[in-house]
C-alpha cells in the first residue's frame, strides 16, 4: 500500500472510531470500505502507540463463542485545551483525547486590547490555572485551540487583524506556541462555533448551514457539504464586514459601512451615548438594555437606532440566503439575550428580501451559547489538529 494511501487510511479509520465511540474491526472495514487486512494493520499501529484501546463488547452486542472486542479512542492518549477570547473575559475547557470534558474555567481580562506577547502570556497563565484545577501540569497538554475575533489564517495561525490585538499581521500561532511550550492552533471564533454546532450542536443533522454570531461584533461560520469553509486567505465568511452602507458608520476594522458597525454591541453603545442622560461609565449590557427598553417605551431616538440595526441585519441575512441557500441559519452569541435582532419583524423582513420560490425559506433558529460552548469549539479544533500531529508521527 502506498504511503499516501496509508496516511489516508489512518485518518479515515481514526475518524470513524471517534465518531462511532465503540466499533469492532469488521464493522470498521465495512463502513470505510477499507480491506480487513489493512484495518487490522493500521489499528495495530494505533494500539501500539496508545491512540486507541480495546474494550469488551457489551452483552447485547456479543455473539456466542470467542469473546469479541470493540475499538475506541483512548482518552488518556492526549489532553487538549480550548480557549475563547472575548472582549473582557476568557473561557477555557480541557478535554481528553476522547473528547470528554475534564475541567472548565472562566477568567477576567484586564483590558480589551493586548499586545501579542501580553495576550499570549494571559492565555499561558489561564491554561496553567485550568490544568492545575484538573490535577495536571500545563506540560501535559498536547495542544491548545484558540478562538479569537478577527481575520485569521487558520492553517498558519497568522492573524491579519483582531480587535483583541494592538498589532496587525501577527504570527500569533507561532508566538503562542513558543509561549506555551506546546502547539497552539488559532482560528476565527465564529468558525469554531460552527465546528461546535457541527459536532455537538444544532448543525449535526445538516450538511449546509450558517452560524451567525452576535457579540461585541458580528461573525459567521459557514459549513458547506459538511466541511467548514474558511476561504483561501482565512477571511472568507466575514459577514460582519460585508458592506451595507456606502461611506457609512465607522467599523472597528477601520473601514466604513460594515454591517457590524450597525448591529454589534459597540455600535449600539456608540449610538446609546447620544441618548439624553446616557452614562458613559455604565456597564455595557446595562446601557444596551436601557436603549432597548427606551425603544420599547416609545422613545423616538432609541426606536430609530434599534429599527435601523434590525433592518441592516435583515438585509445581511437575506444576502446570505440569496448567495448560499443554506438548509439552516443559526443565530448564536452573547447578544442573543436581547431580542431586537431576531424579532419576528426582522426575520419577516429577511424573508421578504430573499428570492421567492415555491419552497419554504431556510429555517432560522436561536442558540444561546455561553462562552464555555465557544471554548468547546476551540477544543474540538485542537482535538482535530492534535490527531493530525499524532498520525503524522506514525508516518
């Protein structure tokens, strides 16, 4: 068997064992259409290197005669950590190689913007605290996945721009790996939410769906044919930075007229500060809630701000439907606690602006993910990359 074929077989078999949970060799060969001899050879490699283990079959599955065994991922083979960097907090989860959660942590950040070195140090310290809480050392971790807002080239960990960093064009994956002393894998946080939805969330039954995240900004994760789409430069699916107004409001990316500049929480806060009696020192969530309450109460200015945000968001969603025609759109993120962007009037306006055919439009659902669930997506990403590294070492 050629080397490329063997590498392909390893990936497919490890993936199927992970998806199945427990599976016998014969069934593994049938599902993958890889010969039984090759399955036996490759799984023997996995067993020798501690990536999988044999477990006794349950009585309901066992046959008479010789005892049979199943194969499953060996949880103790590797530890991974997923990190979600938000504007003021950082959320982390630790998982074993089987994907079982071992520990979780949420910690505050002293600032919203860091130098690359300082943010790497913050992540290192948090990973060490998380590992310690689970009875491990940070050196026991095989890989760390990090979800960060902005434009990221995931394959190299290169961050073109992020609102969390005070510098552009940063080799942040390399810098973080050096700081941690273990491989670090960086991706746009919305992509990792889509990965989490695909593996453990609402997207499991769909091959084509879109996740729109609404937090301090607006992000998007796009799954096509069951695969996450990132674009050739890592800046594909940047929904928040699609243009909805020529020479419009200033976006934090430095351009004008971006969708995010009208519907992100910083955009609403900017508008809220124009309201009579606005308190610049008030909590962000409290200020947004006050704006929304004022709009519901009939305040003309507040109503105008909120209505414009809803119309811009509806326009953006309609454009997504017209371009991609997905099976499902999932709205997720911290700002799902506020209903102004998924009110029935907004969804109705989206549907009016989509191409009309004699079939129902895509379903739009709300998934109020907490930050820990975003971290689960980062951990899933780390698990995939660590698996790839483990298979490369076998080669």
